[in-house]
C-alpha cells in the first residue's frame, strides 16, 4: 500500500472515531450528571480522552506523512511517536484526576449519588459502539502498519471495557451496594492510566532507538545469511521510526572479489530484506572482507599512495613498469598483488631481479605480509 493511500485510511479512521466519540462524550456526560452516576461521568471523560486522541492522530498523521527533506533525511514519522507520548501522558493525568475525585467522594459517603435506571442503557450502547470502533480501527491499523492507530484502537477497546465496568457498577448500586459506582469509576480510571503508561514506555523505547524484537532480529539474521555470497554477519543493528523499521548490517564476503561484486551482494541483501519484511523501509549494508569487529589497529595502514611509492622505489630497476596493483587489508596485515606485462615472463634476469626486490620490500616493510606477482596479456 502506498504512503498516500495509507495516510488517507488513517485520517478516515480517526475522523470516524472522532465523530463517534463526540456523540459518546456528550451522551455520557449528560446522562452521568442527570442520572447521578460517577462511573458514567468517568466513562464520559474517558470518551473525551478518546476524542482528543483521535484529533492527535489526525495532526500526527498530517505532520508524519511529510516526505524526507534536508533537515529530516529519515522522514517525519517520529511526529507520530511524539504524539503517542503526549497521548499517553494525558491518559495518565486523566486517570489520576478521576481517582482523586473518587477518593474525595468516598471520604464523604453521604455525597455518593445513586444512579438512575436509564444510565444502564447508555452504558450498554457505549459497549457496542466502542467494540465496533475497536475492530474498525484495528483493521485499518494493520493495513497501514500504524502503531499510533493501533494504540488508538486499543484505547477504544479500553473504552468498551470501561463501559462494561460502569454497567456492573450501576447494577451494583441498584442492587443495594452504594460504593459499587465509585469502585467502578476507580477501575475505569486505573484502566485509563495503565493504557497511558504502556503508550509512554513503548514510545520512549522507539525514541531511544530500541532494537526490534529478538525473534524478528533472529529472522532477519537468517534471511541475510541466505543471500548468495554472504559468508557471515558480525554487526546487525535495527530500530523503528513510526511504523517503519530500519536495518544496518555488516556482512562478510569473499575478500578476493571485486568492489563491484561486493556492492552487488550488498544490494541483494537490501532488496531481500525489504521484500521479505513489510515494516522494513531502508537497509544500510556495509560490506567487509573479514570479521573485523574486534580489530584494533595500532598503526594506520599503508595507503595506496604509500604503496605506490614503495613499488616505484623497489622496482625501479625493472625494464617493464607495473601495469597495476591491488591491495588487500586482511588479518591485520597488507597483501599486495602486482600485475606486470606478460612480456616480462621470457626475461630471466628481470624475473630474478623482481623476486629479489619483492623479498627485500617485504622484509623491510613490516606491514607487508605477502606480495604476489601476476602477468597480464
């Protein structure tokens, strides 16, 4: 699904949720006051928080759907994460405020109201509406892979559960248990706060670049090793940004292949991961000729210019010039492959001089572990 279509679905789900929550908030608060039900009032405030979360989702989707730019090269998906943190904090505050109000009422039992019978019907209708809204939002959240929308769906499911608690509380009061309504209101408040805490902690994990779940990382590891040409992995990092996942991988390939072949293997790893996992948006592949994760260099390695200068110095007596050379930085040492014109093969004196000078070069330069000579037609 394209990002534009996904954003359109997210906006539609949020608008539908907002419309239903406006209706529920007005009905619950009105009948909570008229019907004297503290639990229904608490549930009305819960629906109001749902309405605020819907509005927050609409704003977050609008900002988060912006394309990457110079200031935000990885896109704007973290706006959704920040919005989720704000939503979670607001739910914690709402839950705490409701509990504080209920505790004050419990300290004065004579002020506890007795709900009217019509509040039962409001609670029952609310259960049905919120359960439908939960399934509707969850379906779109899965289709668009939106964590924020999924969080909002569970928020709506909590509203259905809280309305069920309200229903039980009202029934309890009508059956002669005056504290049942207050207890139901406190339970609803705890549910709201619990959801808020979960949202905050999950979002903070994303903001500090917490890795993907271990099971998913293991699967990613297996997929990478299954790509032809990959001999090993010595560094694999993952993180989330909104509903998208990013992967950094250091793969080990045959040290003797060309740069272009190693690049081709890296592209194959990237394409395989993006096609295999829907959440993966981008993969950065670093190609290594060996596992050098724990390698600590005491001295900087010889550069290509330095090797060129050494070859010019030690092979100056050859009639044929060096056509080209390759450098391999392996196992904390340097190996050099020298390519000479094929015409040198028939010149015994030149070959003897070449062998002598290569041995001398290798003996005098400690970093040079091995020198091999090839002839080019």
